[in-house]
């Protein structure tokens, strides 16, 4: 299975779906003009991934803003993740949010309540923003920040 990468654009997030290491990231802003068209290949990719998933799957969201139509697509993804988690696939979701962004935090709380996958809400501060890439690359082992 091929990894899937999309660079961020003014209205769409950076997406890194790396089957090789079992880490999948959504980063940035998400308000594409046609959300379903944008996210459909990602949904299909995950459906194919779950035919032969890794032993462990970590899905990370670090979004600064997303619109209502993106929220609906995320709910579809969370339902897909829950379906496979309930079948015994080891999945975890990390939801990063700037500690002063109540909207993104509240969205994470709502998603956590609406699915069965272990879901970590991970706040970060201004100090963290400068180190974000370093922390992403070195400190996330099964959802534990060092």
C-alpha cells in the first residue's frame, strides 16, 4: 500500500498517511471548497488500509480551524476508526489544540464522546509552537508526551 501525502494549501490541511510507521496526521486549516471531493480519496485510503492494518495505528489531528463540512467528514472518519477499533484493531487518536483555542478543544471533547477509540486531548502553549515539529517527531509513542 502506498503512503499518502498532501501538502497544505490556503484552505486545506497537510495530510500525512504513512502506513510504514502507522502514524497518520492532519495538520493546519480545513475549509476546502468541496470538502467531500477533497476528503474522499482519504476515506478510500483508510478503507483500504483497514483491510491489512498495522499492529498499531496512531491518528493525530492538529488543526487550527475547520469548517462544518469538514467536521461532518471527520465524524465519518471517526465512525470508520471506531468500527475497526471495535473489531480489535489497536487505534489511538491524539487531538492537539492550542490551549487558548476553546473551539478546537470543544470539538475534540465532542469527538471523544462520540466514538469508542482511545482519544487523547493534548493542549499546547505558545512555547510549544516553536518546538512542535520536534515534539511530533520524537515524543509521541503510543500517545505519551515526554
